[in-house]
């Protein structure tokens, strides 16, 4: 918790909740509590036209020529793999809004030429400073819904008089801080994905006086992006859940937003104030039920700050060289109480990152296994990185058009039904640089066959050779593509 900031105090403050009740076709829709005042424009078909932080009366929303609340990506069911097209709240043929008990209900019938029906809700409660958003979409029989960009806000850039104290932060595993975002070139975009680099589902944009906070309170982990795009009007932000669904879509989690300031008038607003708001929600989720330090399924040495070193294929080619490093550097300079994670790259049978015919390991099973056994008493914990769910079809294209390694026959006989297809049903393949002109497919991580294959055909043999930690390399950054195969044990 940021020093001096008491989120409990903020949440325990008695909030007043109000909503405008006028039904005039031009009257704005107004929601407010003691933290903020939110205005949705009727003429703008429910788009956010004002968001004011009540403590400092800061206005966050930029004037916009064509504001929108949502945008939906569709494809035609009759054209599998065809181009997506987008329909937004601005395209609605009819729009109506009702307010009651702190909830604004926005109803859209017909988007452009398509009979799409959409209902959005914005809710404020007396017990919290948040606005909670949800959306439901009724999809025409001929269409497939693939993305839900919602809700859009376009913030002023800069927020105040000067851009120098502005910053935006995304909840990324690494980095995520953007200084002076107003200086971004119009049209430039920053995004983060879950699963992947979006490790915490929140983002914020602030200056010294006040900040804007948004988060996805999704406890299940639906695939989604957070997007921030610099426009000529300001800084556009939205959440973008991905799907591939027909008939209907119903968001079963809240997207929230609010404003924040520093702990007092002498402390500038900061991204840690936003992180504290997210922390209040995160600590109530099942993945935070036990502190890392109290976890019984994690060995003690991992909790004590181990060091890490990485050896590549050129080191494994001469295991005695690794022994020498341990003897002349590690043991000489570090005490025996310091544990060492020893990452190995290039241990695969054919070549680095050529998958999944890994065994026997390089340079040989006997040499690799003996090396693990020799270094374990020195505090080393072996850490290989299998190349995720990739399946190398071909490797190293030769002058005659053939390949040094061709595994297509085995793939077709064994794995093709469990591989990821594209939207049009064709096999997903790519030609990454490390395969020297060869191609790879990708196994579906949600298919039971793949899970068994990964556990029993890859992880168990590595553990038997002395490995203690195994990283599914590709999955760390959410690097596998979306799978559209309905025969697998997951929604497309």
C-alpha cells in the first residue's frame, strides 16, 4: 500500500449515488457519487462525454467529433476466415436510455444495416467509488461476433496545462510506464494482452492533480486486450475481449472506472494509487488466497531470492566447461547458501528450439543427466525451456528445396487433429527465424490430448533427467495463437 494512502478510508466514506431521471430525448444521462460525476450523452448515443473528479473538479474527457461507447467486430458466417467489419454505438438506428437506482441502461436496436441488438449498463453503488460497466449483444443469425471493444473513453491529452507531468501505466509484467503520452504520434497504439503481458488487469492515466483508473474485474481470465491509442482528439482507451460466438454474447464480469488523487494535496497522484484500487479487488480473488511466502507447493529456496545463470548449446557441447565455471567462478565467489537457477538453452536433440522431438537430449542423454547430477549438490536447479506448444514441421531449408529435418509425416499421423486452425479452418503455420526457412504448427493448449502430451511426453522425461523447473516458453507471453476448433475442449 502506498505510504499515506488509505483506500479503506476512501471506501468507507459515505457515498451519495444519483442518476438523472429525465426522459427527454436530448437530456444527458448523469451518474455520480462522492468520487466522480459521469455524463453520457443522449445525442451521442450513450458515449462518455464528461468525467469529472469531484475532489479537484478535473475534467478528463476530451471534446470529440464522433464519440462512441462501443465497437463490435463481426465476420460473416458464410465466409469463414473472411475479413472482420466493425459496427459501433454511433451506427445505431435507434437508441434509448433509462436510469433507476444508480444504473443507466442503454439500449441499441440495429447497427447500420444489421439487426444487431445491444444493451449496455453503467452502475454506481453507494458502497464504492467505481462505475461498473457491462454489455450484452444479440447477434444476427448470419454473423459471428469476434471482438467487443467497450467502453471507450477519450481522455484529454495533456490532462492539464502541461504534458510534462502526464503518464499512463498498463499492468504489464515488464515495463508498462508511458511518460508524456500526449507526445505520442496520432494513430500510434499501445496494448497488452491477457493471457500474456497483461499481468494485472488495470490501467491508468494521470498527472500530478488527479488520475483516471480502469480495470477488468474478470476472475476467470477471458482472452482480452487493453488498448490505448493516441488520436487527434486525445488518448482513447478501451478494453477488448476476444470471442468467436454466434447468437449472443454476455459480458459476465465488470469493467470499472473511477478517478483518483494523491493521499493529500501535498502528494501528487501516482500509478501506485491506481494499483492500490486494483489490489483491493485482487486480494479478494482465489489466486490471492495464500501469500507466496505461505505457499506449501513452492520450495523454500525459491522464496529466498535465488540467483540465475543461462548456458547455451555451445556450453552444453562441452559439459566440462560448465563444471569449470561452477568450480572457478560460482563456488569461489558465492557461499553455499545461495541457490542457483541454471537455465539451459539448446538442449534439444536436433537444434535449439526445434520441437518436439527432443530426446535424446544434446549432447547426449548420458552427458546431460550426469551434468545435472554433478551440479545439483552445488545448489544448482536445472531449468530447461521447451519451446512451448510449437511442433516443428520442417527445419533448415536446403539448396535443393528439401529440409535438414522434416517431421510432417509424423505430425499428420499423430498430432494434426490437436493443432490450432485459423478462422477459416486451415492449419495455423508460421516460418519463424530460428527454423532457418522451416515451418512450425502449434498445438492447442486447451485440448486434453495436448495437455497429456505436454505433461507425459515432455515434462516427465525432462524431470527424469534431473530438471526441476520447466518453462513453457511460448506461453509466458501468451504467444500461442487463438484456436478456433470446436472439437477441442474449449469455446472457439
